[in-house]
């Protein structure tokens, strides 16, 4: 089935927040934010801004009827700064005006005096000064301390990866309208409608039942709207509660880039020990996560770094410690992979380091250390259904790694100022929210009396195609054409208490809830037909809109059956509830079985370097990916391609820069470059691994949203390998992204100043 949104997207008919027709009297909010990264507000003078015709109200912390508190995991974040400011871009007030142009003009006239405090932008400095969001956490397996003496080779180093701007096409925003009796309806560009509802209720000091949140779809989230869509929606709702008129708050691109948090930069230390026969015996690492000025989702992101710290390898002795470090940057947040990529970058750096010292190819080391069924992850889960070895074999048989390596060596021997390199990047990613209670979902299904169907789930469509998958499930179970099924907007009054659409689990959780609801309705209808034909309900089936008994076609249609059931007063509505079975995690022991299953894959990346300019082109990326049994190949292949390119952007060109004053320097699309058609690989080949799939996955079709991002890590090491064949004294810095500047330095360095 084609993505049900493709036509609407290419014709511009799909509805996003900005396409919602405005109610007369709608007001527009623009956020006034801190120009200083750390300090105490001494005075703010709003009088000139207020004097502009068309400015209606400037809302500050003093106007909040409930709590001035939007923290999700930890209550450490104000909606509007009251006294202290902790990052450049921190909201201080909302200017509400008749148009956003007026509000923007007013913003320029606000005078603020802030006495400055010391600014910390470096996570290691924060850790030294004991500025931590939560106490550190450690995952341990075996005994590293007593393992080092058994190691034939030990290597230590540092590996850093930078942040990443989400750059969803649709910026953050919300539109809130007043209903009767003080109720408010919010249309929000959010991955987490319930988060918006909960925090709005808290700030307004009302019950959650007074706040309705509706999402038709969002123009990309990538994690950036799991938590950080909330403040703008709360501000709009606050405006509604004060003015009793509709209020729309949509961030401009520059405001969005400045005010919102991003992927967490990490700085990490590693120590890896190998046996004589190159098995990894011991691995220790310390992760310094740059959390920004408040917790947001950082504690959860930090643990996923630990969960994926050993990536696709079995290591018997492991000790990994992570610090969530408080700095004066915007609070960093979820971003596709959710800390996993940052952890994987470090172990891949350690392996690359070891391979270089041992004068072997990294992929030899990778291959002999791959995880197998029965191995224990550092968090206690026992690996099963591991596909890494079969994936590796498939890569070798399809693409002949030896020949590729030989061709590259030949090319390099024959070219002095062009060099090629390649890398292999295995990925093992755990599917489930790491916080077990979040793994639940609901779906509401109505069969209308004409046989058509309405479906609401807690899933938010953000481009990942989840609505198409939901529609497929309902149409398949009822055996009717997808045209007769409508996917309703995601709405907190129809499906409540939802987890955000995140953790790649949206289709699994909501799809399983939907499957249960549809099956329950189907069972009811079958009993009704069985009564009618005087057969057992087990002998009733519906195929392509027609009822069958004992595999014989009857003259009863689906539509007639539905009407028959209705006349018998059988309920044609069902609410399905799903909670992932088996999973658990004990935070005291840091052990458990947190993931429903794992997704596996392998990427082979080839690059050509221009050794005069330091520029590079990716010749190809070849991927063998474990889809289980994909329920929608075109949607899933799209996720692989998009995830790969987003990961490659993070590893190569997206150069997020803050100065020491905590100001974002890469604050526009001219200074922050993401991959375009010229920087993507010339070819991307995706080979699905045929497996039986996993019963914990919806229709055995494994989650696919985040895992492919980590294939992009291969880009870093392909470049690193290519530089080595030009410059034999090159010192890998393991400092992503590998920008052209860094490549040039690598080709001709090391320099004294380094
Ligand atoms: N794909 C598109 N087109 N847009 C997005 O915002 N978000 C990613 C991924 N793929 C995203 C996307 C992230 S961060 C996650 S967690 C998953 O989709 C969420 O959707 P899923 O759970 O349905 O896979
Ligand atoms: N993944 C993504 N988002 C989340 C998670 C997770 O494991 N936990 C909380 N939010
Ligand atoms: Mo995705 S980072 O879990 O929204």
C-alpha cells in the first residue's frame, strides 16, 4: 500500500498547523527570550513594546495562574524565567499582538538588564564543578578491573560527537482556541499530545479534562517535538485563558534554532582490552553528556547511551558510567536514536583505534566480536533472535567485501591526490521505551452502520508513515478496502494518557492496540453471522467485503452484516489496549529485560576523498537490514534512506557551534548545513534480510524509525580510513562531525598547534 499521505504532500493539500483556518479575532504570540546564557534579571522595561498599536498583552511569569513549571522528568524548568536565566533563548515573556509582525516589532523595543554569571558550555567542566542533572549511572557486566591483566592489547582514548539541529520542516508551534466553560482546545505540532495536555493543565492550574489536544500530523519531529513542542502550546493556551480569544504561537526558523534544544553533544573516554586472538575482553567508558540548562529528557537519553554502549558486540567485562552534565545551553533533548548513536560512536572509535594499532582492518575486529544468541547485554537481557552473523554473511555474499577492499587498495595505489576508503557499521538497537510503564497504547475503533470505519490511535503521524500502517491493520482485519477506513486526528479526548510517538515503538504499540480492538469487533460480528447462518462462529470468515461460512461464499455482505449487528444492538465500537508483555527493568540493579526485541543491520559505506581540497563524495552505501517481515516496504525503505542520510549529516557536515558565551553561532541555514542532493551517497542499496520476524512486532514487521540513523556513523570511519591511506602519520581524533576542514587538517597534520 502506498503511503496514504503522498498525494496530499506533493499537491500541498495535507493539513499542517499553519493550514488550519483561523477563527476571527485570533491573536499571535512571539516569544521574548534571554540574550544572555547565565545571569540574574535586574530589570525589564516593556513600556515601549506595550505602546505599539496592535500589541494586546505581554504575558510573563506573573500572569501564570498555576505552576510556572514545565519539567517532564524533573521539575527544573520554568515556562517563563522569573529571576535567573540559564541559556540564550530561554523564554521570558510572550508578546501577544494582532499580527506576528507587530509582535516581532514590539520585541525589539523590550529593554532588559541582566547581571551576568559564569557560563559553562563544556560538559567535562560542568562535571568537575559538580553541575549534574542527576547522579551518574553505571552499567556493569563481569569484572573489568581484574580483566586488564589478561589483555594482550589495551588502548585508551577520547571520542567526542557533536549535537544536531532537528530541522524539522515545520517549526514548533500551536494554535489554542477557547471553548465554553473555560475549556481549551489546542492544535499542536507535537509528538506528545498528552505531554502538552498535562503540562498545560499544570501551568493553568486546571484539570487535564479541560484541555483537549489535537494533532492531524506534524511536519517532522525527529524527537525534537517529544517534549519541546510543549512550551509553545502552553503559552498559546495561557494566552487563551487570559484573553479569551484564540492565540497562535509559531516559532520563526531563527527563533526555533536559538530557543530549542538539540541532540546532546557527548565527550567520552574509553579503554578497550583485547585478547591475543582479538576478542574484546574488557571495555570501560565514561560518557559526559552535554544536557544543557535543565533536565528535559536528558536522564532518559543518558541511559539509552548506556544501553547501546557496546553496540553489536559481546564483551564479557564492561563498565560504563554516564554523567548528565548541566551547562548553559538550551536543554538538549530527544533526537532519533535517543543517546544510542552517541554510545555507539565511542565503541566504534575504540575499535578503529585498536585496529590501527594492530595494523588490521576494523571490520575484522568487528566481525569476530559480533553478538550471538545467548550472550548477555551489560543490562542483563539475554540476546536472542540475533541476526548479526547472517547479516554479515549476506553482506559478504551480496557485495564481496574482499573485492571491494582490493579495488579500493588498487585505486589508492594508483592515485596520489584522490583516496578511497570504506567502513562497516553494524547496528543493534533495542525496541521499547526504556522506561517500562511508557510501553502502552490504546486505539478506538468505530464501525459505522454503513460498514465504513473510523480509527483513532495515540500515534502521531510525523512523516514516518504510521497512519498508513494503522490503516493497513484495520483494513486487513476487517478485509475491506482501505478507502473505507478513516484515520482520525490524534486527539486526547478520544485516546487518552498516551505515550509520545517515539522510541520507534509507535507502530508496534498503537498497532497492537488497534489489532486487539479490530479483532474484538470482528469476533462480535462473526457471532452475529454465525447466529444468522446457524453455524459455529469459528466457521465464519469475512473476505473482501463478503461473509463466508465453512469457506463458502454467502450472499451476506460486510455492510449487511454490520447493519444486522446494529439492529441486534451489538456494540460497534471498541477500545483496544496494549501493554508490551515480558519487559522490565530494575534501576537499583541496573539489570532487566527492557526491550521487546532488537533490530539489527549492517552498512557498508564507500567514500572518495579529494586530498587537495579535503572534500569528499560518498560513492555508495550498501545496507543489509533486518525488517522482520516488513508490512510496508516502501514506507520502511523510506525510513532507512532518511535515517541514513540524517546520521551521515550528523557525522560529517552538520557543524553545531556555540561560543563560550553560550551563543549559537550556527544559527541559520547558511551557517548550519544539512545534507542536500549533492552530499548524499551516489547510490544507496538496501537488502532486506529475510527472517520470520518477531511476534512482539506489529504483524512481525520490526520497528524501523531510529535504527538506520546509526548506519550514518559508518561515514565517519570511511573518511577516517581514506585519510589513513594518504597520510600515514595521521592521528584519528574521533571528533565528529568530520567536516572538510577537519579532513584537510587530517590529511596534512598533525600540526604543532594541535
Ligand atoms: N521519519 C520522518 N519522516 N519524520 C520524523 O519526524 N522521526 C523519527 C523516525 N522517523 C521521524 C521519522 C523518530 S525520532 C522516531 S522515534 C520514529 O520515527 C517515530 O515513529 P515510529 O515510532 O512510528 O517509528
Ligand atoms: N526512547 C525515546 N523516547 C523516550 C524514551 C526512549 O527510550 N524514553 C522516554 N522517551
Ligand atoms: Mo524519537 S528520538 O524516539 O522521537
